[in-house]
C-alpha cells in the first residue's frame, strides 16, 4: 500500500469520530436542569429557583 492510500483510509476512518466530537455539547442545557431549577445562561449552569 502506498502512503497516500494509508493516509486516505486513516482520514476516512477518523472523520465520523471527529465530526461527532465537534458537535457534542458538554455544557448543561435547560432541559437537563432539575425540577426546582432553572438554567442560567450567563454561567451555563443550573441554579435553584428562588422561592417567595
């Protein structure tokens, strides 16, 4: 096998994994917060809802 073939096969093998890694959101989102929590966009975290 030539080096070009090996590099092309490697690129095609890794491209789906790299595409998935780029699209993943590791931050919390509003739907991941608990029942008595809301999402604070400034901090990117769930915070407890204030009770009055």
